[in-house]
């Protein structure tokens, strides 16, 4: 028996640029129990005694058939190898109801006729097989290999398995046959469910083993999951457990009186690519990438889209993150964009939007409504005067927060505004809001019982009304109350030819200055001035660090000598 076993049965993830259909795996299972070892020992003794003329122990051993104690097979990706149970099942054409069943019926007939069955104990379940239909219902409920502690067979799987079992002509199962399991192995959920139901992008293949006694092959209780292989079709291959790679084999223990132990080894025997074929494939990929690049270049073009001269394009990708501190629940926000003079927008763009209704959540002793509402605004600024510098006014986003109750009554919770940032980049801004109030208890009771409250006729009154044309704006006597705040995330982009021209002009100046260097008169004067400034700075530092008494003594001596 083996002394060391491989207990690392976790998943291993591989990346490959080759197509998965070229994957080849060599799987070998071997019985290593004491009974098999003793039988093999007796057979060796019988053979040695036969050579000497003594055949006393000949009756203690019988010639074992191929595949009784070991089996080995090379399996390709999605290659179907039938088990003994499937060989007997698909021989009967009456149980074949689907096109896949009828195809398996033809293949089984061909295998029986040609007597070319590859393996007796090792078989596979491909991605097209219906695993739950091929298994008896009582095994889905009790067998450790086929169920997990997290999930079980669905109601539809149970009903389909029951219908399938009524159609099949199954022979009676012997309950005394020991069940099998794998030590330290968590079964995969895909074995119970169909792979296409669990994940349409993943393809799965299961390599199984029939670990029953030699005379009782084909019993469903003896089937054991050996290897699970999954791929996403993009070069990722997941193998559970990992290939042996020269390490110890995996151990499989059969429950029952005999406690038979099997060992599992499997290796990647895929054919490696020849150097000339690899170079040919790389050249083909390079040619494909070049053609694809040319195709994309033809679609995009070489010219970068630029706004007209004297025009600024402002693009804002914003998000209303949250609103907090308001009195009522079920909040929603209505906001619109106001464009000042010399600003315009695309005709197809909507300048007003309304968010969804959001319920609040208690967070750090405050009710917060998380909207995560995205919006996009694009505006153009056209310069009218040549001598005009800067942008006199930026666009403004006005918004108001409202609440909606069970009786479809809405209340105005607050007004606010947001000025477009003057600099591009990311900005996180929190805007505080207020709402108008009326004095007295009648307005408060009206707001509480029937909804509705004092509202602004012009939402731009939050900042400066668009109709205001005076010199001074007075709001004395206008009663308001502070409510909550709204948080925005803004990603701003500015595009104009002036930016490109300024960058090009700056680069040209740098190149001219580098070309002239120290040979020009201006460069020589600059160097002299810089050297003078450095010398003056050193003199000042030395004077400050020199002792004060020495300086005074030196000045007195200078006065006496002059006198």
C-alpha cells in the first residue's frame, strides 16, 4: 500500500492561448487494498511454483480480467466515454427520447459491434449530458458525492429524474454494495445541476470512475466523481483537483466492509506545438492584429474632432450620489440646466431630468437616501468679442428635492443650485438646501395632513432670478428654513482649440530657447544675472552666520583708521 498521499484537492486555474479541444488528460485509477495486494502476491507465488512443477496454490487465485484492479485511459475535451450503466441503458431504443439519447444509442451499438470499448471503469459526463436525469433520485438525496451542504437538487430536477426513472428498464439495485466517496473533497454543485443552467458561459466536463467489485460494474452506487474540468472559452481552464505533476496520487476510499482504497493519478498529455507551427501561428496572429488595427483606424479616422475656433466644449458626466437630512421619506429630485448668454446645447439633449423615488436608510444617526443617479450634460460656449477674456458666467444646475407619501401626496423638501466647476477633472460637491415657510400653524398642519407647501414660482430664485435686472437684490422678509443637503460627483471635460494652440506655442518657445542656448545675447545676460544672484545670496548667508561682536569691532577699526 502507498505510504504518502496527495491531500491538496483544491482547484487549479490555468491560462492557455490554445483552443481547449486540444486538451488531453491521461487518467489512471488503481486498487491498492490489502486484498488486491495479497491476491497479487499469491499469483506471483503460483507462477513461481508452476515453473517448479508445484501447483498447490493454483486454486487460491484466479486470473483477473483487465480493468478489475486498475484502469487507464486518455480523455480529450468533451469526449464521451460511456459507463457500463449507460452501455446497458442506451442499448434499449425505447428509453431514447431526445436526439442526444438517439445519438448515444447509435454510438453504443457501434461500440458493441466493433468490440472497441476503451475503458470499463473510467467514463465521462460532457457538457451536453443531463446529469440529474442520469442519476436515481434516492442517490441525489443521500450520496455524499452528489450533494453538498449548501445546495440540493431543484424541484424541476427531482420531477425530471422521476419521469426518466419510470421510462427506464432498470434492474434492481443491491443495497449491500458499498458506496464510494473521496476523502477531503467538496463536491461541485455543477454535478447536480446542468452546467448550462448554472452558468451559460462555462463549459464543464466530469471524469467519473466505477469503483465497484469486478462482478458488479454498472451500479449507480459505485460511481465516483474523479476530476472536474471547466473552461470559460477565453483561455481560462479550471481543474479540480490539480494535476499530479510527479507528486503523490490522490486517495479514494470506498465505504463498506472492505474499505477498499483506490489511488488516482492524472497528467496533462496534450501534444506540444512544434517550433515551426508556433512561429506560423504567431505570424498569423500578427497579421490578424494588423488587419484589425487598420479596420479600426478606417472606422475612427485620423482627424480628431475639434470644436470650431473661439468655441469651448464643456462635457459633464455627473452623478447624484445621495441626499440626507430631510424631514420626510421617499425622496426624489427634479433638476434642470440653465444656460447663460453665449452658451448653447445640442438640440437633442434634454436639459431637465427627474430621479427615481428612493427610501432613506439610517446611517450614523441620520437618514440618507442613496440615489446613484447618473446624468450627462454637454454645452458649448462661443466667444463673441475678441478682446473678451475669460468666461463671464458658467451654467447652473437648479434642483429641488421632493417627498412622496403613501397617498401620493408630495411635499417640497428643499431647493438648491450647483455651479459648473471652472476647472476640469473630478469634483465632489455637497449642496445645502432650504425651503420657504409660512408663519403660523395652519401651513404646518396643511403640510402634515394634506401635503403641499409653499413653493417657488421661479426655481432660479434660489440664486439670482433670471428676470432680475436691477442693481441690488433684497430678500428681506422672505422666510426660509434650512433642510438637508445633496451630494454630487462631477467629472468635467473642457475642449477648445485655444488649449491646443497654447500647448503648441509653449512647445515651440521651448524648442527655440533650447536651440539658441548660451550662444544668444539674451541667454548670456540671463546666465550673468543668475550667477550674480547666487553670489549675493551666499554673501548674505555668510553675513548672517558671522558673530555680531566681530562685525562691530571691524566697523570701529574702520572708523578709527579713517579718522
